[in-house]
C-alpha cells in the first residue's frame, strides 16, 4: 500500500507519520464533503 506516499510498514511503526496521514485523510474528506454540498446546491 502506498497511500499518502508511505508504505504500510512505515505507517504501522511510526505514530507521528500515522497521525499525519489520518489528519490529511480527514482534511480530504471534509473538502470532498464541502465540494459535494456546493455542487448539490447548484444542481437543485
């Protein structure tokens, strides 16, 4: 797995790296959710 430019071995061993990845995932999720809401409003 090379999600977020890091292999699973590094992800599983390094807590700081894992927290960084999860923070970025949450940010990506929130941005996607916002974009979907904007598009949904424009379509309705």
